[in-house]
């Protein structure tokens, strides 16, 4: 549980997957994935960064 919390906290603070891997002492690049639980706020921020189709292509009205 502590490893999972630590890995998630590093990721939430902006740490990359390779940084989480190194800090958890794991050798395989995919090993830290089970420890990463995305924070809801971070997920919402990722969604907000994606522009809407309307913003990209106008409103669709001519």
C-alpha cells in the first residue's frame, strides 16, 4: 500500500514513469504501472487540455 501511494504521489507531482520506476527500485520499465493510481484532479486536467472539436473546426455552422 505504501509503494502504491508513493508511486501515485510521484506521478501526481509530475514525475515521469521512468522516475517512478527508479524511485521504486524496479528494473523493468512497465513494473511501476500497477502502483500508479491516477488522481481524479489530474485526470480532469488531462481532459481539459484536449481542445473540443468545435474549437478545432469551428461550430459546424456555415
